[in-house]
């Protein structure tokens, strides 16, 4: 749903702003720079700024803000850190952005039960720093230092998903403010329940269209006795991807398998100043477990990689070396942008069954080569998910059109392989048409759920589905 298809009421917005100003004082901002910051994410999508930004500090305050906006029929857009990639924070019809970044308290850590509860603005790095002395960690690690509320809202995953799963598997409970201002808790602390509808999973991945997540309870894991990382270069993409497929099919419990094509690897080498590596198709591995278990995993993976031409395993067992290696991987997006100063990135992703991964990647690489576009490839290939960044001039209609055509081909190829249009970026408003192609009649059920929970379409309108 484009901005031109959505109507707004300036008088209602002005009334809501007046009431919010009385409630929040200086924590309601209409400064142009603040509005612009909250009208964009890290994608190529243009800035679509709200009319005001409300900085909330508690669940009760979010509820009060929502009640004011609902009374005046004013759109509400939740905002964490702003690292989404499909326009999910854009204020398509203006309204009030509700920023939860000041809601950044870690509320409880239950070490015996290996879980914790945090406010939505807590970031993944902040949580793991807090857990440093407990022997526990939270494994979900999207490239950015995202907020846990945003990660839950977009069903994020990251490099550890092949072993630990995504936010869908690791969120135990949510506190949510609904479209009419009610505060609900979706579940209790038990690791499983058969009581009623699974509201937790309903809100995980809802991208702020059904309610605003204010607290998140998540699973924690014990820090492994032994952690070892390795980098292995391959002569071609086919060998690298087939190594991944056989590793997964062999049941080797690797924690991370990341693929970087030769373009992305070259960018990371230059951007993160990695020494001793070559710009070739490359796999990053990480192994978790006991010392003996890790040694066994390593030998099995080395044998598989060797069969597909993988050479020169480089190891990182020291904590600081591993951190540098994975930091370089997490900065891949910014490394890609550095290849063309002044350009912007159009990031996109798909996910396919692991058996179709090599075919999907190789066909995509052929399209990129034929187009002449700059589009580095990187992927969480252990679970069949890969990403492209089209590095483009956003002021060039020709480049935008070319990137769109390539993206359309890649997504439709993935759907034809029984895959999905987005493994972890979410739908936002950038992939709404692809969701229809993927889910078919199921979208009508999504629409009914949306209207039941948000009948006035005030919660992040214009995202995920058209009404």
C-alpha cells in the first residue's frame, strides 16, 4: 500500500500531538532531524517521516500513548533502533512514531531456568554484556546491534540460527500493548504450554501491525566449553555451497556456517582489514561443544570441504580473534557499500530448502553477472538463507529498475523452489506483493486477524498486507 493510497487527517493528528505533549513534555519531539531519523531504516527506501516522535519509558506509558492515538484515529509506528531492511519503520501516512529505545532495562535473569526478561529497547549486545559473568548467553545475532523488541517484531535470526534457531524458537513470552491500549502478556515462563491460542507466535514477526511489543522474555544458553572458528576458501561457489549441504545432511552440529561470495569477501577484507585471506568464495564456520566434540566436528567438516576443493583452513580459537572475524562478517553490509562510495544498498534475502540452495544461488549469480550490477552475496547458508545487497545509485531510475527486475527474478525463483520471499528481513512494505505470491489465500486469514485486532488500521499501516 503506497503512501498515495492512504488518507490522513491533519486535524486529528494535531489534537493527538497536543495531548501527547501534555503527557510527555520534552519526550515528544517534532524536531526535523528526529523526524527524518525515524522515517527511515537501513534500506534504500526513501524517508517517510512521522508527524512526531514519542519517546516512551514504560509499558504503561506506551499504553497511554496508544490510547490517545486510538482516540484520535492517528497511525502509530513502533521504533527500536531503526535497523530494519524493508521499510518497516516508514510512516507511510504520517502519525506518531513510538520510540522504545529508552525502555532499555534488563528486568530479570533466571540463571537456574536459563531465561530472562527485558524491556523492548534492550539490544542484543547489551544483553550479552550483562550476562557475561553468568555462564549464559543469548545466541540470536542479526548483523546490526538490534533491539530485542525489534528482533521479535521482525522474527530475526542471524549467523547462529543453524544451531540455536530464530527469534520464533527463542521467545518465551511477550508483553504487548494492543491497538486499543490494553496491556497483555502472551505466556508465562514455562518452556511449553498447551493453553489456548499461541499469541506469542502471533506477535513474533507481526512487524508492529498488531500491537507494540514492550517486553520480551527469551531463552538463554550455556556458553560452550570450547568454541572454535574457521575460514575456508573454495575455487568456486558450487563447491562452497555443496560443502554446506553435505555438512547439514551429515548431521554435524555446527553452530554457524556463513557463505561470502568473492565480491563480498573482497569487500570484507578491505573494509575490516582482514589479513591473510583471499577474495574467493569463502565459508565461515564456528563449532561449539566440548573439546573432544569440537575436534570431531572440525575433522568431519575439513574432510567434506576438501572433497569440494576447500583449502587452507584458517583457525581462530582465541576470543579476540573470533570476535574480529565475526565482527567483519556482521559488517558485511557496510563493507558492500564501501565498494561504491556515495551509493546506497538495496538489501534483500530469500530462503530455500537446503537441497535447492546451490541451484538457487548459482542461478542468482548468473543473473548478476549478466546484468553487470554490483551485488555482493552473503548467506546464513546452514539454513538455506542468503542475502544480496544491490549497491546502487538511488537517484538513477535505470539502476533501481534493474535491481527490481533482478530481485523479482530471485524471489520468484525461490518461491518456485518451495522457499520464502524473506528468511529474516521481514515484509515491511517492500515485499508485500511477494507475500501474496507466497501465501496465496492464507493472506486473507492474515487480513482477518489484522482487522480483528486493529479494526481502524492504526498499527503500522501499509505494512505486510493490504487492507
